[in-house]
């Protein structure tokens, strides 16, 4: 706030009052500095501070400080400094009474150890001079973010924790909803609160029921052979699920009941058990005449032995 000057071209002790030794006596320019209200006044010489203030219609109380003293005689280009005594109320987390002389709002905060942060609010300018009866309100606020219902917004809040923040912003939360961090978490600068809306619905779906396979064995077929005797047929059932959605997207589901609509028909397969013949051993026997010919002694898995020339 800019200083305001009030010019009062008053000459104290007019010649007719007999206070001057002559009408040509030298006048004195005085600056009165009363907080932010500054006044300039022209007075006669040999005038006291008390007389100057009276002429300027400025009153002071016993607890106010006036410099120089009231009984001092002003000199040319003199300055009178008035520091006002004020009883004020500081409202922060609690209410306190404070008395100071010639101080500002900032001085009160410093005296009481009140530290202001970026988003805090004070209802007066910090450099405002104290006035008697002034109430200084300090509101501590935090910048936080809330993400809910597809929107993300920033807020300045006085709330202490997440629960208070949501109540302050009239954001309703169902007991099934997920709040991150928790409702009792204390807020700090930049806290991001995420609310995930949770809903539960029952969904009925039809599903295929796979058929089972039954195996029959036949000794008339080899073990590596099989044939489908009866084809399998899938069944069908109706399943009721309890589906949980988070912000409209399925998160998980569980089956709560099911009803068989069509029983499956098992597939029947016939497999052989008969083993095929295989060579167990094959021994080479050469002729003794050196002709390069001979024979193989072949033993089969069924115990039979055969001879084969080479």
C-alpha cells in the first residue's frame, strides 16, 4: 500500500495570538508519520510535538509511542513518528491475544512462530500495520489432487486427512469403493487421492461342457491302433457369476451357481493291446570258406528265431 500524505497548511500561533515575536518569524515544516498515514503540516516556530498533533487533529493514547517526546519543540523539517499500540487477536489452530506497538501483521506471525507456506491464506496484508481490535486469521491450505469418476482436479484445502477432504468437497464414497491412500491418511502438499468406483453385478452366461473320453481295449488290435467307437457330444450349462467392476471395467468374477441344460455324451475309443513283432537281436555269422557270404541269426520278440542269408 502506498503511503498517503495529508497536507495541512496551518500556521500555529498567529501574530494576533502573540506567540511570535513578529509576523515575519520563520515557519516550520513538520512530517507526521502515523503508521501508513503520513501528514505534512506547517507550524510556527517554538511549537511542541503535542501542539502539532492537536492542530493536525491526531490523537494518541497513553500506550502509543511518540518520537520525539510530546513536550519536545519541533525544528524545521522535523519528523514526528507515531507507533500505535494495538491489542489484536490471532486466529490459527487456536485463538491468541497479542499486544504490540508499532508492528505489522508479519511481526505478529514471527512473534508467535507461525510459518506460512505457499498456499496459506492471511486475511490482511503481511506489511499492514496493526490496529486495535484487529483479527488476524491464518488458514493453512494444501494443494492436492482428486481423481474420481473419470476426472482429475486440483484443490486448495484446509482438510487434515483424506476423509475430511472428501467431505469438504462433497464427494460421496460407497463402502465398496477403493480410496487410495486410505481415508485416515494425513494430507501433505501434492497428495493425490484416487477413488476407484466399485460395483458388483450378477451375470448369467451359457457355457459348453466338455465331454469325457472312455477307453475300451481290444486284443484283436495292435497297441498302436485305436478307433472311435462312439463320438463325443458337448453339453451346455447356465452359470451365474458375481462380477466385480472397478471404474466400469471388470476386475474379477466368481461363479455363484450353475444349472445343467444339456448333459455331455462321452466319447468311446477302442485301443488295441496286441504287440507287434520286433527284432530283439540280429547276429551276423560269416562262412568259413572266405567267400564273404554268411547269414544272420534273427531273434524276434515273440521268441521265434529266423536265419537270413547275406
